[in-house]
C-alpha cells in the first residue's frame, strides 16, 4: 500500500470558522473552531488528517499529512523512505509532465518515488502504465498548495473552488483556503531512464 494513501479511519472531524487575524487582507482568515498554531503552514490552513493508517484504504485519496511530509523531506510516496541517491539527487516518476510557473519553473504536487520503488510503481499503477516520465532533481522548494477556497456569504462559509492549485504568494485566496496537498518547485530537473532491473542509463 503506498505510503501516501489515505485510510477512512484517519478522518478527523472538524468545524471551519472565520477568525480575526491582524495580518490578513480582510482582517480575518479561515480557521477551525478549536484551532491550534500548527494547523497553519506557509500562511494557509491545512486539512486535518490522522496518521494511524487505520481502517480501509481510500485508493484515490492522499493523506494530507504524509503527502506534505514526503514533499518537505524528499521521502518516497510508495515506501516512505528517502528518495534521494548517494549524490543527493531525488527521484521522481510522473504520469504527466510537471506544471510550469509564470517564470517557467517546473512544479508538481506528486511526491518523489525512490529508485527502488519506481519499477513496481510503473507495473502496478494504471496511470503510470499508460505512460510516464522519470526525472531526478537537485532539490525542491515549496511553491503552492492544492486547496479548497471558501468565501463568506451571509455568515456562512461556501466553497468557491475545489482542488485548486495556487502559489504561496496568492495571499488573499490562501487566507480563505483549506490546503490538502503541498506543491513544490523542482530545482535542476533532469530526465532519467531506469531499466527494469533498477539500473540507470
């Protein structure tokens, strides 16, 4: 079971609210009724997800906490171990090309996959079997989030957009967003070829 897969026993009930905040554009931001400081990172509120891996796997869903951990620590989305080689370059396999920022910098919300796990991922994942690209990168930098954007209407919070990609400098939207995945810029992206035996060429 891939490390980043969500399980139905990891869901944490929560209630969203608007809370005053001195540095917010409108003087308020999205919050939880029982918010704690660690609910925010990179200026945005994060979806609460447990780490127990209890219950049944939800095959199409990603655990928010584990995805973010993989992105920040260069961990493999399949086994949860380091995806970096001895030279420090980090392995990535993608079902589609990375996105591009306004400055042309590549970015992705798909976590890395270590060199050992790439052949297995290519065999077992339907999206990767249809065609994929393998890369290595020198490093990553937080770039944005995949999030739901809310808007206050008549004292209620309504969803304006779901699963929206936005950069970390979209300050006003971030203040009304609930992030579910971290997006990172891929530094010094380089194509790689991995054979069935795990050798590179």
